[in-house]
């Protein structure tokens, strides 16, 4: 077991394994651990650097520099430029996410079977069994009372008044201290990101991890994948270092995320009509509620309350969310003394969000410098859903006693009072009027039985190739309407176990 970090030019690394896994996030780390548990020799190759929790950043700037993929500079190309947030570090996006664990809803497996020829009852049973296991292994817990914080408690009050069917969240967190720092990485070691469990487990079982190592291409002999190669990239300067090559005797597992996996397969020469297609997301945005008493949203779990009552109609999820103070400031209008006036209100703000279960589809292509290019925008039906989400969140704030809300919609007043909430029903349907973020991503290498409409089969194997599997969010053929990590991890474990059987 070794960790190979950045190597200078001229110092090349060549390794051999049964399986090489590209990416160490939700999908990659889970697949790697399953394979290592099965007795295989596994090498995980990760584009980002290894960061120990004491070295996690505290600020938004540090998070973008050390943990975000490309400093958070990937945007949707379409009517609006909405940021696509993912991590680039050992542990992938599980290091920066809120660790919310939601089981795959049963209707999703039925939809996959109906529309994509995969899924069905037996598949659902296997996936839920893996979700049971993951909940135990990763200590899924309800946000503890002491860590709820006032923002989450206010949301529960609103829910009680409006009957929005909400609940306290379950997360992969062992004893949350409520430091509200999930985005910067949990320095308290409570969040169970994969750099703390599955990756060390792979190493303990004899596997290697190669970090600062963006894979340039998958290597083939005929139609069989036999390894990967690339050059090390310095964790800060991104300067190119020595070359790395990992040969795989049994299979290459690609788990580089919904944006990077299709881009990697494209530049590796994989031919598939569906490659890079059917990209989907849950675009989300938030509304601040302004309260008389201090809320101190950054005291308490980053996210603690949610409602899935609107998952099918109109198609969205409601959640609380604490963002770092600098991000709050960036969302308040004005500059100079006006901005300072707005920031003075910081302690009295609560942010609650909606994640839209959008049906619009986009594409992912490999771009200059191997950066994925994502074309994606919401159609009118999705924008109506998105706007409905704004009204629901606003109603919650007023039900919880907010004296005003800050909707953050271009062309609308900075603040709206309780009597003005109806104005949101005629808010713009132009996506450019909203500050939205894409953090739940799906597709690009979708699973299905028809090779003309899918990239991988029901076992994650790329149609028409040998020894090439995709085990991450890119294989998911639809949106979910719930947070995706649980689905991604159980899918990755399922695909890995199929390789062992
Ligand atoms: C801020 C935020 C909060 C979120 N909160 C939640 C939540 O609470 N619950 C939930 O269910 N979901 C949440 N999500 C979504 C969830 O984290 C992701 O859906 C999930 O991590 C995706 O898993 P993945 O394996 O597809 O990709 P990732 O976890 O992103 O892992 C992909 C890895 O591959 C690496 N990689 C990319 N290209 C290459 C290459 N060429 N060579 C080598 N390595 C490469 C990347 O650096 C990365 O480490 C959140 C996302 C964000 C951004
Ligand atoms: S809220 Fe704080 S203690 Fe709890 S998981 Fe997130 S970072 Fe860790």
C-alpha cells in the first residue's frame, strides 16, 4: 500500500493492478473498496490532492483554491451561466458536500425499467440492501438536537404551520458538532467523506492511491481497456509533472463525475452515440429570510431540515442551507457602504433553498485543456417549476416569522415583505434573473439496454468494449428528485460486485 503524490518531470510512476479506478469520490471510492474487499489489487487514480482534515481551508477562497474542481470555474453554457460545483481532491465531492443520505425512491427504479430497460424489482432490492449497509458503515444519523441550530429549527416551525411534510435530515455524519463548515470540509472529522473511510480501507487492503494525477486517457488493446495514463499536476500551480501509467489486468473503472467521465471517455476515443448526452441536474437557489432575532445560520448543521413533499408536483426539494459568510455577502446587493449596511444584517438571516427536479437535458463535451464543456439550460416548463420553488421557500420564511425576504431575483425589489409574496408568482422566467448553482448532476454516460441511447449496460459496462465500467453519477439515466450520493454509492458497489462475481 502506497500513496503516490505529485512527481516532478522525469520521475515517472508505473503501476499494475487488477483494477484501476479513476476518481476517489462517491462512486470511485465505493467501487474501489468493494473490489479491494473482494481480494483484488486496486489502484485509485485521483486528479486532486490528498488533504488531511487539519489542513482543510476555513474560507470560501481557500475552499475554491484547495478543494473545488478548477476553482469552481465550470459553468453551464446556455441562456444563463450557472456554476457547476464539484470537488477535485481525494474523496471527491464527498469532502465538500453536506452528506445528506436519501434512499433512492422506488418510482425511480420503475422509471429506469420502463424508459431505459434497466432497474426493476430485483435491481431495487439489491440497491436498497447496499444502502442499508452503507448507512451502517458510514454512520448515517439524524441531525442531533444539539447541532440543529436556529435556522433548521425555524424551518421546522414553518413546516409545522404550513404542513409541508418536512423532516430532520439523515446524513453520513457521526456526532455532528454543528460547526456549519461542511463546504470547507469537516475539520471536526464528523462527516464521513470517502477520504476518511473507503480510501484508507483500500490502502489497508494493499491498494495504492495516486493523487494529483488527472487521467488523460484510458488505454486500449483492441476493444479491451487495459489501463490509464496521464501526467501529474501540481496541486497549487497545476504545473505538469512526471508521467504515470497504471495497467489493469481485469478492468478500468471510470468514476470521474458526471462532467469528467464523459469527457475522459471522449478523449480516449470511445465511440458511443449516447456519450456526453442526457446530462441532467437539480439546479438550486436560495432565499434569505430576515428575522428580528439573530439566526446565526453558521451555528448548527450546514443542512438539517428538508421536505420531499413537492418531489413530483411541481418537482422540487426544499432544504435549509448555511453558506459561508463571504458567500452570503456576495449574494447581498450593492457595493461600498450600501453593501456594508446589508452585511450588518448577516446574523439575522436564514437561507433556505429549493433544488429543482429539472427535466431539461444537456450535453457534455471534452474541451480545451481537458475541461468539460456543459451545454445546459432550463426550458420554460422547468423555469415554471423553478419559480414555484421560490414561492414555496418565501412562504416558509413568512410562516416562521420573517419580517422580510431577500429573493435575489434580478429585476425585483431587494426585499419583499409578507404582503408582497404574491409578486414571486410573476417573477421572471428568464434563467439569467436567478443566481442558481448545479451540484446534483446526472448522466453523460447513461445506463440502459439500448446501445444507441445509452453508454453502459445494467452492470455499468460500456457497450461494445471489454473491461471498461463507469461507476459514478454519469451512469444515472434520469433525475432523482432527491440527493444523489446514496444512489451513486450503492450503484458503484453493485457494479463492483458484478465485476467480482
Ligand atoms: C456543495 C455540494 C453539496 C452537496 N451535498 C450533497 C448531499 O448532502 N447529499 C448528496 O446526496 N449529494 C450531495 N451533493 C452531490 C454529491 O456530492 C455528488 O452527486 C457526488 O459526490 C458525485 O459522485 P461522483 O462519484 O459522481 O463524483 P465526485 O464525488 O465528484 O468524484 C469524482 C472524482 O473524480 C476526480 N476526477 C475527475 N476527473 C479526473 C481525471 N481525469 N482523472 C482522475 N480523477 C478525476 C475528481 O477530482 C473527483 O475527486 C453535493 C454536491 C455539492 C457540490
Ligand atoms: S456541520 Fe460541521 S460538524 Fe457537522 S458535519 Fe458539517 S462540518 Fe462537520
